C-alpha cells in the first residue's frame, strides 16, 4: 500500500543483466546442490494501482492503494513508501499509531481511523479498500510543507501527495473516499451503548420489547452495528411460546423453594441483532423467571488505533482491525407470575341457591393474615385486618389480581339471617385453596337453613291454638250439651208427675 512495487524500465535493465548471470550460475550449481525454497512474495489484496509518486531511487512506477495479505489476514499499511510486507512478514505487537514523522495524531483523526478500521477493515470491495488506504496515508503521511513532497526525499522522508493519488483513483473509488470520510465524521467514537427494558410490569410468560441503542460521539444513533445479546431468565419470543414458559414456571414453583426455582430458570442464551438507521435494535423477550436480564456486547472504535511493528525496520507498519474495543451494556427488570382470581360462592345446602349479603374474610392459608395482591400489597380493610367481601345477589364474591402462587382461605365473618343455628363463631365455616398463575380458584361455602321446631320443648306451657272448620254450624261439644239438658228436663218432668200421682 503506497509502496513502489513496480519500478520503471530504466531501473530494470541492469537488474535483468544481473539476473541472467545469476540464473546461469545457479544452473551450474544445481548440478551439485539442492535447490533452495523460494522466498515469500508480496500478496496485494484488493484495491487499485495508481501512478507512482517519485522519490529518490524510485523513478516513479506505480503505487498500490489497497490491502495486503499477511499471515492469511487482510491488513493496511500506514508508513507510506516503506517496503511492502510479504505474506510471511513477521510482526510484533505495536503501540499507538503515530504519523510517519512520529507525531501524535489529533483526537479526531485517531477516532476517524479507528472507526474506519472497525467498519471497513475487512471489506471485500476494491473501491472501499483503495479509499481506506488513501485516507490512512492522507492522515498519517500528509506533507507538513512543500519540502516533504520533494522527489529528492528518500522513502523514509517522502510525504504523501494527496491530490496526485486521489486523481489517479477510478471514479467509484473517489466516491468511496468521500463516503468513508463522511461516515467517519458522522459516526466516529467514542460510542455509548444502552439497553432499555420495558417500562410496564413484566409477567412471566408474556412478551415484551427491549431496546438496544448505540450512539456515536455526537449522541446520534449508529446504524448497522452488530450486537451480541446474552439473555437470562427470558427467551426470544420466536424461540418458544409464552404458554410453555408459563407452564414451566408453574411446575417449578409448586414443589420448590423460590431460591431453587430462580436458579433453575436463570439459564442464559445468546443471539445477535443489528441496529437500524436510528441506531436502535428491538428484541421481543418472554420472561421465564423473576429477574429477566439482557446484556449486549459489541465492537466499538477505540479512542486511538494501534499498529503492529515489523521485525524488518524498512517494512511498513500495518493495521487491520486494531482500532476497536469491546463495549457492553446491560439491563435487568423484575417479572411476576400471571395473577390469579378467586371466586367464592355461598349456597343454601338444601336448595343449592346462592345466599346474598354474606360477609366473608379473605386471608392467607393461616386464616389470620391477609392475602397478597399482584403488586405484593397485603389486602387489608380500614381496620388493618384481612379484607372482608360480601356476596352479591347470586351469592358470589370475586377478587382479581392476586399474587400467584399462594394459598388463600375464605372465612365466614357472621351467619346470614335464617342460617345461624349451625354457626360457631369460634370455628366459623371456611374453605382454602391454591392460586395458580393465570387461573381462577373456585371456593364454595354451604350453610343449612334453620330448623322449624316440631315438638313443644320441655318446661313450657301448652298454647291453645284455635282452628276453624271449613263448614258452618254448632260444634260437637255444643250438641252434647244440649242433649244432656234435654235428658235432665225429661227426668225432672217424670219425677214431678210421680209425686203428684202418689199423693192422690
């Protein structure tokens, strides 16, 4: 890159003569010696050749603006007109990239280079590769004054003639230069990454959107950034259905402690998303545990790029994608199980009809403390005791939005009128059950109506109850009385008549 790898004919003639003599000598020696392996060659990657910039000993020729292949990887040179690296060139870890003159790059230029190496360092487009090579030399070997462009300079002191090389590029490569320059100015680092969890309360088994945002140094979104996501206590919506997640959660919580269940559901998975034009990527997750977490990792441009130093000091220093750093972001939220509903029915045990107006207290399984709502708040009345419900005209009371899983009980506060004979205030009727996520728990209490007495209780005076016949006329007692009076009258008449007869 920027190396004169194609000398002019005037320089080649003496070399050809030496070459012919060398070949003849090697031919003779080959009869008695083994042939030596050929040395590694320069492997120009992708890019374009342009007219060479003359300097002392070069004679002009052509310059290569593009990438090189070293050790099987694509690299770009950043020491204009030093020797091009061959495929087996040995390099060591370097330091911060400086100009050809050893000066520190400005912060903006360093950020531009880091960004372009990150985004275009592995390009497969010849125009982009040539544009990147041109910009790298423009920033690292730009002439400080007119003397730096004097052809009398050696390869170590010659500056990069920006206009000469730009004019020699094909039209599409020139367009690529402007494109890459504008891209770097707009999106250079330092970048920031942020993950935004859903604002609403999360329910296990329900999908919700999370956002991943990458911003540049100006605070604008950076498009086309791959972000690797690690997901915990959740799964991608398309990787399984929400009902399966909810069912799995129910199964663990029914038999395990909260700690064990959380550990079981805290499994992680990974996926990759790419930011859109606004620098944001949206992913839909289904919570499978109580603490869903999303972590994002991406390669971002470093503040300053780093180079690799050649073992041979006359060979160009190279860069590839060394202008990057890893950037991470994470967000966590909480998720609850689907709420449950309890529906209580108060019935007449004989008729099956609902009993209206019955007061029932909703409690936890101990029948003393309050049940808990979905938001974790104890359900209490104004007196601080478990809330009291009242059945409607059909004998039904319903409570929604209850935390699950939990065991709840219904305790009768007082017996309804006409059903109090069997009520024991020290042991009132009650019913309990387990609330499951997303389910309705049906509880039922039945009361027998009061019994009507059929015998007179001992120790009470009998009560005369009058009854009325269905027809009119004297009663049987009255008829008997009249008959007796008639017999008595007849007897008196007979006795009087007998006395009169005896006297006569």
